[in-house]
C-alpha cells in the first residue's frame, strides 16, 4: 500500500500505469480478494432485461470496504459494505440491455475482408486475443484509504452433458437468418424463388424481413412479416426475384426488423470439449449470379463423399439430383442419367463402391459419363479408381500441384 501511494504521486506515464496495474493484482492476491458478476443466463439480446448477482469476498484480516460497482450505464451499491474473511457479500441487480450494444462477433470478422486478410477498422483492437467484454463492470474497494478498482467480466452458468461450466455472456440477435443456398444462379432476365430462413433465438420474435437489392434486381414482395412463437422455431420467408438481363454477380444483404431495431446476421456455434464455446454471428449476405448456362440432360446421379455442396450446385444449374448407393451402380438403374458425379473423398469414406464399380464401368462403356472428385491416396477402399489403370498412391505433397500458374499441356488434345 505504501508503494502504491508513492506510485500515485508520480507523473502519469504508460510505464507507471502498467506498474500500478501489476501492483493492484499483487494487492488482490495478498488479500485473497475476489469479485464476481454472475448473470442468470449465458445469452442476452438487446432491449432484454437481465438479472445478475454481484459478489465480493476476501480471506485476509484487514479492513476492506466494497464501496461501489460501476456498470455500463450506472453505478450501484448505495452504501459501503465491509468485507469479512470467508464471508461473501452479494447484491442482486437487474438492468435492461441497451439497444446499441454490439452483437458478439470476433472483432476481426466484423467487417468483410479480402482474400487471405482481415479488415479491422479500429487499430487499437489489432493484436488483442479476444473482444473486450460487452458489459464492462468495475468493482471499487477501499483498502486503508487506498482505492483499488478491479475490472470484472460477467459470466453465466451453462448446463452441459458433463455438468455445469462458466461461460462468458454473449450478446445475440433475437433472430438468426440463413439461406438454403448461399449462391443462387439465375438465367439472364429470369425470375426465381429466393428463400430466407428465420429462426427465433431468444423467446419468440416477430417483425419484418427485407432485402437490400442491388441496382437491376427486383423482388416481390419487397418486405414480409414473420411471427415466431418460441425460441428455436423457424420459418421460411420467400421472395420472387427477377434478375437483370446481363451476366454478372451481386451480393445482397438480408435484414430483420424486430422492436424497431434492424438485425442482419447469421448464427454459427463452434463446440468442442477442449475449448470454450465460440459463437459467430456473421453478416447475412448471399451471392446472386446471372449466367447463361447451357446444359445437357435433366438428371444427374450423385455418390456422396465426405461432404460438399456439389449436389446443391447441380440443383442450382437446373438438374434433378438422384442420390445413389453402391447397389444403384448398374447399367439398368443408371439409364437416363446425364452423368454420375462421385463426391469428394468418396473412395476414402464409402465401403459400398469397390464391389459395385464393375457396374459403373459397364455404364461408362455404354456411353455414360462419370466425374470423380478428389480422393486422398491413403485409406482408399478400392484398388481400381477408373475403367483404365489409374493410381494416386504415394506421398500426397509430392503429387500435389503447387504452382497454379504452371502451363498445362494436353497430351491428346482431341481425346
């Protein structure tokens, strides 16, 4: 405490402030002083009322008073509370979350970046590992006449299959928006159904859904109402969209207006046992493409692999997609298909291909077309990957093409 008083008499300086902060942590450790702000939930939406418990305790036998707690919008704790060893003092507080509190989103993902680089408009944030707390709380203590201010981040208790765990409180949108397809393909001048899925995140929600359309695009209706009765309920809101007559692309932003506030975000959760839950709320944007695509045939067969968007892309091109099993790989069952597409890493993931490839190869011999996407050389389920000898065995890094600008020479250009 004596050292702290001497530091207080020195001129303001970044180094002095850093040492004061270090000394404050040493004082806190010596006193066994703890301060907590526990919320009654782990997620809260703007304009929602939240309740939390503020508490403080210490283990040392020294006169310490809890004199104030500063919240984001006000100060609470009217009278000082004298702390006693092994006796936790607490107060109950409730507050309405301001409408302008930013939604939880890593600061490096708030703005649209470029290829391989993030965009951060606030330089002071660059280099910090996490966002600052959405609701900064400061506990103020008096220790023998010295004021000690402890910043505290509020937390909630989340129930999991393995018990309970503490979690930072996230600020969430009352609704989350998503798209059945993030890229929608249009023929020039064509009209097409465009759907947006609206999910209630906190309790029920009602409002209006709209889209910011770029020049040359139009939609009916322009805005639609939605009403969701409870958390988790979903609804599809549809628009009939008319594309411009020239080829090109555009990005659109979808927004939901709830209680007078606009929200324009999707929602994705990352959950693993070895890390804290991560919540992402990226902007609700979709890509529209106008292209004059010529296609042959109407139906394509698909053998799913480890997971990709190929089937959805084929649907966007105007094909009916028939999901195939190994037992479907016969000349008779494949008749009428424009092509069969083998999914990414299907030979690594599926055990029904090897025994049924002769039927697929017989269909190729009769004029069928097969397109195989990539597989890894290790863990292949079949020795033969095509109707002619073909092998990808070996070290993957040695076989991989690493120069995207290398010239390609077709050995049999007319094949």
